[in-house]
C-alpha cells in the first residue's frame, strides 16, 4: 500500500480521488463496512451507575446507537462503542444530535463547525 502511494507521488501527479479510493479499498480489505446513509439521530441509554458533575445521580444518559436513513428510506440502527463525528461542515449539526452544545457541564460547549 505505502509503495503504491509512493509510486503515485514519484511517477504521477497525485490524484486525490484515487488516493481516497486506495484508502477505502485497503480499509475494506481490513474489514471496514461502508454504508451510504444519512445520520439522522442518536439513541441514548441511561447509565444508573455513572456520576457526572452537575447532574443528579442516575440521570446521566450516554450515546448508545446511531440511527441512519438509507437511500431507500429505511431506518437502521448502528450500535457502537466509540463514535467519531466527521461530517465536514455539517459536523456541528451532527454534534447537536449527540447533545453536544445542548446539554449541561461539558456538553454545554457546542462544536464550533458551521457551513459557510
Ligand atoms: C470547493 C472546495 C475546494 C477545496 N479544495 C481543496 C484543496 O484543493 N485542497 C485541500 O486540501 N482542501 C480543499 N478543500 C477543503 C477540503 O475539501 C476539506 O477540508 C475536507 O474535505 C474536509 O474533510 P472532512 O472529511 O472533514 O469533511 P468532508 O470531506 O466534507 O466529508 C464529510 C462527509 O460527511 C457527510 N455527511 C454530512 N452530514 C452527514 C450526515 N448527517 N450523515 C451522514 N453523512 C454526512 C458528507 O456528505 C461528506 O461526505 C476544498 C473544499 C471545497 C468546498
């Protein structure tokens, strides 16, 4: 893979779309699943045993699943342990779905990414 990328740099002008395609093919070969869908909401779960500053005990809710809408309009739920918001200029909106910027304490700080 690295040799392939170096070859592109040395012998050709780098084509960003080809590089992105190469990364994607490698990720798929390592087990990544790509799903073409819009993130529309997060589901939360109550964490009875977690204590958070500024919140009454037993009221904290953590992110649990992401709901996505596929191209044929189907809603699917994706369970995750860790989520990375990488929605480009729309990241502020997706962060709001995760209550970032609308909650209390640390969650009161919004993600300062807005479309220009
Ligand atoms: C016209 C233009 C020209 C540019 N030229 C250059 C350049 O020459 N060199 C350079 O280095 N940078 C350039 N940039 C900047 C570069 O494109 C961005 O910095 C880079 O793409 C950001 O990458 P990203 O992965 O954070 O976001 P993006 O590439 O924007 O990817 C975010 C993805 O999230 C998806 N998404 C958004 N909301 C949701 C949702 N709710 N559910 C599911 N998916 C969602 C979007 O559809 C998109 O595919 C240019 C930008 C523009 C607009």
